[in-house]
């Protein structure tokens, strides 16, 4: 069970870091103040989940939870730059972010379907998935 908990925490932490990065790379392109507020709240939600994982991770492993590596960050940044070069509309930004959010939901649901993670880890993963699913509903309004 210990290995499954570590893997779950690592995956959700990477997802939260990726979400933060995507929003960070996108925020300067957003002109709509309401969408900017939505993204800032989502950023704070990702930060909260990442911080919670960092707090409990030492109970499961001596190291630190996995984060997105420099190559992945660079690819995320360049993908956002290229896809918003000619279209910085709310719709385009929402579309890009929704693609990442959907991947996060899939990964989170896969983890929740495992029966071998403890309640503390399950609660964090569940919070992450719920936050992602809420993000989908909010971002759909901007498509």
C-alpha cells in the first residue's frame, strides 16, 4: 500500500504543478478580468493541493514529491505560446486549459479506482478531481 500512496501523491503533485504552470503561462494573455479571476482562483486551488501533498509526503517517502521537469515546463510554455500567437480569445485559452484539466481528471479517476490507497491520500486525490471537474464547468462558459 505504501508504494501506491507514494505514486498517487507523486502523480497528483505533478498534475497540480502542471496546472499551476499552464495558468501562469496563460495569465498574461488573458484580457478579460472575470476569466483572469477564475484562473487566479484555480491557480490558488492547485497551489493548495500541492502544498498539502508537500506537507504529508514525508510520512510516505524521504524525498520530495515529483514535479514537472524543465522539459515538460518548456513544452507547456511553447505550446501555449504557439497556440495563442494568433488567437488569445477567451475561447482559445479555455480550450487549451480544458485539454490539460481533462487529462488531470482521467489520471485522478484512475487513482481513485485503485483500492490500495489510504483515506488521507484518497481525500487529496478526490479533492483534486472535484476541483478539476468544477474547472471544466467554469471553463466551458468561455468556449
